[in-house]
């Protein structure tokens, strides 16, 4: 297996991210490079405000890249239409959807939108894919509940099922573990790990859970003010990539335990 | 009063009934009932579209200042007719110019609200901005009325009371055409409305062309609210109350259910309001706006006071 060249689902090359207005350009981070392969679970780590969300938004084409290239399954992101991209990349965002009175089943079925006809009728295939997503996440008991009745952990799983129903090679999650207790954090990340292995999808998520991420992910991206690191957790610890993740006055990284300790 | 039996006979085309009764029913009662259906259904749908577009349960054509925009358009046409004078003045008082002015007014206000809302993310701010637009247009109308003749002013004020009557079959055809366009655009948008419930970012990630669909929704809303306001005056609260009553009753946010359900309940509701405004057994007719407000305001208050969640 190792002898074969791995299929690269998402490639980011010398990427600069930030915000472009008519008058000026605000660069948030630059020279970001990584290659994410099929079936990998990748964690994205960085301090608050360092540009994790900006990077994810740029990859999902919500924001324009300032410089450099992104390619999805070998095609340049710029050349892919929104509709085609919707069949290759799905997302789980931090946005609140519990304002709506949709049932869990209806919400998950919305993941089939890119495939349905003009008025959104579900075909037999759509029904099958929706059902498969529900079973993969094991939330069959929730499907007739309303979204606003769910706990944070349940809602996160439902949103993941929606992304899964979208049937894409790549799933991107923006801080899927916020608001969850330790048990549910681990259970969501374990679920992501299992999905990546079993479905051979590429799953990228941003998080603040350094400890759990290092023990569960295949690869880790670390964004810092000046540089970006990318590699396996072990390699990154050896590189001392985490040492200057945060200002050093309060917390220090312990390479043996793979976690931060209060000074 | 015309006995029910004779009403049915007229409706069935029986010509033995008294001719004046036939005239009243065919040229007054039936058009009025149809107008009530179009107004209730149309305003209800435009409120539903606004609530989903802004992801705000309090949005509606009246609250967001659309009706005020339409009022301003109509005020310019009616009150400004003498200022323009001559042939232009003559053209300005036709019904078509009323519709164009009214739709244009509501379109511009809605466009302004959307532009502002793309910069301001806070939905509460959007509602306040809608109210500000309403007060600006109200001020402009009062400036205009200061310079207009008593006759024009009277015409405008009667228009602003709202009335479902007084539409000829010809005008009804125009209103119906606008209604069909607005509802057609709405039906075309059902799929995008459902995904817009999740917010812009999710909608885009599902391949939706947000700019295009947002424009279509704005167009549909302003055609519906604008044409209806032009013909029957600014009808309050229907746009806000009907979608909420429907959402309560049908217990869903799915637009495949909501759109037809709102059409139905809007029609029923306005027919009811119209019957009340006729004050059965009496000679009085209340302005329709008074009835919808008397009905609508308690509904809105009830919705806000109630502990249960308000849904988009």
C-alpha cells in the first residue's frame, strides 16, 4: 500500500489567505502548503483569530484566495463551478440552524440538494443515500425529532449526517467539538476517524482539542503567525511545531504527553 | 340583503334573479372576493419569503418598510400629479402607473434593506433599518401632501385606508397577472428557500447561486407586495401574521408544505377579515386595514409573549 502513490483529494500550494476589499488587502496567513490524501483524518490547529476559519472558508470557496493555488481532486478550485464543488466538498459549520422547524430527516435530506430536481423531489437514490448517512452516524432514533429539540452533541452528529448525505469526497468541519463535553468531543472525533477509514473520505476539521487531535488524526495542520506546519502528529512533535503555538507566559507544550500544561 | 338562494342562482348563471342583484354580485361581490383571496395569499407568501430570506421571524412586507415604499410611490403619483401637469400628469393617474410606482417603491426599499443587511449581519438592526425607512417615507409623504390639493390628498388618504372593493374586472386581470408572476417565481424558488433556511454559507456549500436566488426572491416579494398595495392600499399585518399562523398550524419549516399552506390560509383569513369589515346585518363598512390590524396586532403580541419559539 505504501508503495502506491496516494490519491491526493485536496492540495494547497503556497496559499495566501485573508480579506480583499476594493482598497486594500488584509493578509491573515501566507505560504500555506499541504496535501490531503483520500481516507485521511486531518486536524487544523491554531490559536484564536489566527485564520483557521479563513482558511476553511477559502478552501470551500466562500472567500477568494489572495495568492497561490487550491486544487480539489486535481482540478483547480477556481475552475470548478459551485454546483460541481457541492458534489465534491461538503461542510459542517458553526452556524445555528435550530431556528428552523425542520425535522432531522428533512435537514439531512437537504444534503441531497445538488442532486435533486428543480423543486427538490428526492429520488430513490437520494432516499438510499440519506438512509445510509443516518445509519453510518447511528442516529436512526433521532430522525423524527425537530432540530430545535436536539442537544449540541446530537445536532453536531445530525449536521455531519447531512454532510455525509451530500456524498462528497471531502468533508470540512469548522470547530465540530465546541460546546461539547470531553466525552462527546471524543465521540465526535472518533466517529470522524471511523468515517475516514471506512468511507475513504478526506475529513478536515479545525479544533482547539490538541491532545485528542494528536492521538486520533493521521495528519495535522498547525497555523501560526509566521509559519504553517503540516505532517503526522509524531513528526510535528519532533519538529517542535507546537512550542510557539501560544505565547509562552501561561502554557507550555509537553512533548511526552502531547498536550499543553499550565505553568 | 340578497337572499343566499338568489346569490347561488346568480353564480350558476340563472338570469331570472333581479337585475340589480345580478349586477351587484357579478360586478362587485365576486371581484371583491377574488381580490380578498389574491391579497391574503399574495401578502402571506411575500411575508413568508421575507422571513426566510432574512432568517428572521419578524420580517414581513409591512415591518421591513415595503408597504411604506409602495405608499411613497403611490403618493408621488397621486400627490405629485399636479406638480408634473400636462400629459405626464394624465399618464400618472392611470392604474398602470400606480402599480409601477408602487412596485418600484417597494422594490427600491427592499433592495436598500438587502444592501444594508449584507453589510449588517445583526438581524435586529435590519428590522430597525426597515422601521427607519418607513419613517423616512412617511415623512416624504407628509411633505408631498403639504404641497398637494385637497382633492389629491383625499384620494391618497382613501387609498391608504385600504379597500378590497372598487376593482373592475379589467383591473382585477392586471392584479391577477402580477399575482401569477409573483407566485410563479415563488414556486420556482421552493428548493432554494429550503436550503436558505440553513443560512447563506450552507446554501452556497450546497451549490446554490445565492445572488441569483436572492434577487428572484426580492423580485417576487416586491411584485406581490407592490401590486397588491397599489390596488388595495397598504394592508397591515397580513404579511407577518399569516405565515406564522400557518407555521404554527402545520408545524414545519419545509416550504414544499408552507407555500401552498400559506396561499390557502392567507385566502381564508382575508375572506374572513373582509366579511367582518362588511359588518353583516348593518350598513357600515369598516376599512379593511382597521380589521386586519385589529386582528393582526394581537396575533403578533401573542406570538411574542408566548414562551414557545418563533421559527423562521
